[in-house]
C-alpha cells in the first residue's frame, strides 16, 4: 500500500478507540505498519481487524503506558518484528475532571501517571530505536487544555500543559543531537471521543457526559464538534516527511476554540 507514510513503522498508544484509533487507521491507510497498544484488548483487536480488513498492516499489544518495563517490552517487540520505528504517537490519556478541592492525591497521581509519565517513558524508549533508523517523528497528544486553563480541569490542564513544554524541550535536545528525530504536540479541541464521560462527569459525580453538539455550538467559533479523523489528519502530516522542517511546534486543531 503506497501512501504518505509508506514503508514507515508507527506505534500508537491508546489506539483502541477515539483519537488513537483514528490515528492508527489513518496512518495505516497511508502505508504505515502500525503497532496499536492499549489496555482495552477487545477494542484494540477490533481496531487491528478493521485496519487489516481495509488492506493495512497492524498488530495489537496490551500495554500499560505507566509501566516502564511494559514500554521496554513493546519497543522490543517492534524492534524484533520490524527492525525500526519511524513514528510514535503518544496518544494514551485520561481526563479526570472535578474541583481541585475535592480531588484526591490518588486521582491527581493517576492522571499524571498516564498523561505525563506515559509520554515521558514513550519518548525515552522510542528515541534510541528511531536513531538507529536515522530519525523519526514523535507526536505527543496534548489538548487545548494544555494551552489555557479551565474550571474543574486543573489536574488535566496541568498534565496537558506539561506535555506541551516537555515536547519543546525534547525537540531541542534531539535537534542538538542532530539525530533526525522531530518532536511535536497536537492540541485537540472538542472532539467526539469517550474521554468526555470523565472529563466533565463521572469521576466526581453522576453528571452525564455533555451534549457535545450543543457545547460546540456555543463555544467553538466554527460551531461544530470535531471527530477523530480531524486530529488524525494532523498527526499524519506531522508523521510524514511533508513536515520535515517542523519540530517543537504545537498543532492546534480545535475549530478556533483556543482563539477566544
């Protein structure tokens, strides 16, 4: 399958659903061999089956991104099967909303472990394999919540803001090393994914997930919500050689939400 990332090997964390699945499918459509990782094994296998049915190449690995040994194992499996890694999409993340006064330290650490530690571990263990192949592209999934604050999202904003600046620092480190590895962050706005069940409801109460259509009509300048492929198209560009001169950047895909 020829395409914009043909011949490349991609690893997508949290690839079983939502934005992660969209990224995995889009990269596979454009020719990448995709390693999909997640904790949701059934949905992960479904993602891989859909990619293969469409003519793409993909495998699934059970993966806890907060576990360093798990990262070592996943990268080892990618090395053993493909001999290289060209693209890492650090997408796995959770959103636990609620008042900072009610948030427990356990909840704070749970969110930080996935959203920040997981990104750190992915970058740390992927770069050596990318360097062996002459370079690569790392895409870290942040959020508009990594650009500006929001009430009841202090913990989430802290992690996503951390991803943003971590990305820039590592981009400069790789540029200094002249290793061919580019590192960028993506900042989705209101995208239709399962994360909304805990970002604005569920973790700290019985509030139902918000009506994203109504919310987008009020808050988003374009007036509509996004869907996973909107983010996946941006990730594809950053993963491809089309963005060869882009590193340390933040790609905002939010319908204008962050402009207000």
